[in-house]
C-alpha cells in the first residue's frame, strides 16, 4: 500500500495538537484541584463516587443505542444530523426509564450496588446518564465536522466546572454528594456548549428520515450496544465489586489510581482516537486503513508509552507526598497498572477500526470475553487471595487489552509485528522517559519522599 500523502500527516498532527492542547489544559486544572480534593474528601467518599460513576458509565455508554458512534459515517451532513437527533431521543427514553426506577426503588438499587448510602443520591443518576449520552452524540457531530477547536475549549470548561463544583460544595459541608454533582456537571456543561447546532437545525429534522436511518444503521444497536455495555461493565463492574467485597476506601484508591493513569491516555490517546475516527471511514474507502493505522500506532508509541511507564515508576513515591498520606495505597496501584494502561493506550484510539470495517460481531465477542475475564479475576481473587483483588484486576486488564490490540490490528489490515507498533525513534523516546523516571524515583526514595 502507498503511504498517506504529504498533506495528510500535517492535517492529522494539527488536529491532534488542537485536541491535545485543550485536554492538557483541562487536566492541568484538574491536577491543580486534585491535592485540594484529596484533602476535602476521604478515600471512602471517592469510593462512593467510583460506584456512582461506574454505574452511570455502564448505562450511559449504551443510552444512545450507539447511534452516536455512527454519526461520522454517513456521506451527507443532513443524515448525520438526523442520527444525532435519533441518539438524543434514545438517551431521553433511557434516562426517563431510569428515573422511574430510582424513584420507585432507590433503596433496593443501592443495596444491589453494595452501597446503601448511595440511595440518597440516586436521583442524580438519570440526569447524569442523559447528559453523558447527549454529550457523546454532540461530540461525534463536532468530530465529523472536524471542529476540534470548539471541542478543545469545551474540555477546559468541563474540568473547570467539575472541579469548581466539587471544591465549592465541599467547602459548604455537602459531603460526598459534592463529588457526584461535580461529576454530572462535567457532561452537562459540554451539552450546553455544543448543543447550539442541533437547536438551529431542528426545523430540518424529519421523523421519517430518523426512522429510515435507524433501520439503515441497525447494526449499531444490534451489535455495538451490547459490545459497549460489555466493555464498560468490564472496566466498571469490578470496581463496584471491589467496593462491595473489600471496602469503599479500596475502590476510592483504585479510582484515584485509574484517574492518574488515564491522564496520558486522555491527553494524547483520546485526541488521536477522535482524529482517527474522523478519517478512518475515508481511509478505508480509499484502501489505506492499514497504512494509516500503522502511522497512528507509531505515533502513539512515541507520544505516550514513556509517560505511562514514568507514571508507574514515580507514583509509589509521589502519591503520599502530593495527595496526602491517606493516598499512598493509590500509588502502589498505579505501578501495578502500567502494562494494562500501556496496552490500552495503543488499542483504544484505533478501536473504531472494528466498526469502520464492519466487524461489530467480532468487537462484541471480544468485549463479552473481557467482561468474563475481568469480573472472574476479581471474584476468584476475592475468594483465594483477598489481599490481591486489585492486583488481579490490573493483571486481567493487561491480558484483555493485549488481545484487543491484536484483534484491531488484524481487522484494520495491520501486520502483526513489532515494527507495525513502533520504530527505533519510538523505542528511544520510551527508554529516555524510563531512565529519567527511574533516576527521579530513586532520588525521591533516598530523600524519604515515599514515606
């Protein structure tokens, strides 16, 4: 296959830099707030947030019946707008059904989640699901139009609103509900910022065309919805189980560790993934998807593997120092999660290749297996080695994402060899990051920073 033309790479790089810069600033704001939040809220409070956000994420990822994922794919923008409207209609119906459930049986739902204290806050759940589903659909519309600048600015507003709400409510003595409201605010602010296009287009929307597109893209609710549920449940359900089987504080430590490890993934991986999605269908139609994917994988290796490894080396010494002594356990968890997140960093941005190439069934089977492996690992560890439940969860994540990466590469037509993932420059950059982090970790240990 021929290499992408000379104009494609600058366009890709520019789009990635625009998204990454906004994400970097957004995470910078969150990073500044994190030492404050870790002292205003306890690990148990963060554990309650982990169960709430995990439950919300499992439901929200399927709330649009995955029509939101199809938005970048039609040839005409009018059809894409109808898919956005269809996605929002589905999200409203799911949120309405969930609202009825939490009003009728809040205590029963909270007990099923293993967190009776959550019953007081469950009314936030349908609101959060609606906001998250709507944000996903509106974000897909912006990605289709390659409006990466507005997306970048919205991310900054999301972080500022979320952290500001959480700090403000904590200072008023609101308790853990401050974390939950701030979490819902994150998607809510984005919906307000991105919803203008659909409001202006509402007169052009036709119910008959929405029905036609619902049938045309029926493979997404048919296959991708269950796949997305399995994927989200594979990540979130073990955390909910850990909170119930171990303690909310352990889930709080785990959620903090996952957040910190998600920073390099969100900073670079998510930006590259969204740009990949905006061009994958076009590259596939041109017969260039395999070559395009190889270039993306090599860019990911250069940009992110080093920071992920560095985070794992530095976290045990820095967490207690930066966030307070109560959070040292989270640093240990980060070190255990490095293989998982390194493989996720490579696989997730190119995962939409499965959908672009029509392999929804393959993606579903992978996510179903992922759910079984990860939940099974937690339950087995809880029975055999209760002190190693979190480590078992981390190991299962590495296994799952290794197979995920291999399957996506096969589907995109990428050769299964190391040179497809990285080149000499990528290896050198990763080694420099690793050496620098190891030296700094040794210095912190010698100075007693980990105590």
